[in-house]
């Protein structure tokens, strides 16, 4: 996990950021319970950040986590735009190249988490959510 400098550590965390981190933790627990082995969290590549990287059997899975406090404005997973999907593909390919596995089969999943303050979270896991456009 990236280390924060003194200035970043002194800043209070915004509610949106806290919700996002909570959603990633909930998604990680959900995926682990489904049998995926988590390899990385908040992984940065030259093409962008990957929320979670996991193994599902022998398949590498890159996971985008979207979290909302309610579904009033749509499901969180609906927020993965065409541009975001392209960035996810580039990030996944960059990570695979960086570990010398550019030819490995992979998929990109999206996990939507609705996490109402003080309520129980609802998780939606969409496998292979990001394909070539």
C-alpha cells in the first residue's frame, strides 16, 4: 500500500474516500469468500489504478470496485463508463507486462457495493464485465 507523506496524513479523510475504502474492503471479503485469492490492492500502473487483483483458480482477475451509499441514482456498477473500461484494460495489460505475464488469460470484473451508513452492505459481482469494445 502506498505510504502517505506527513501532509497527506494530516488531512482529514473525506466521507466519499472513506466510503470507497469501506467498499473495497467489503468487496475483498466477498471475493475471498467466493474463493478468489487476493494478490494486490490499489495497484498503480502507468495506465491507472487497479482496485483489486486476484486469482480465480489459474485465471488472473482485475476488479473495479464501485461503492455508493445508496442506489438512488443508479447501481454503482453502472458508473463504469466506456473510458473507464478502456483504462481498466490498459491497466490490466500494463500490470501483466510488468510481471512478465503479458500472454496470460485474464478477465476484468466489476463489484458494486451499496453501503448505506449504518446499514448492511449489498454486493453485486459481475464477472467478465469489461470486454473489448
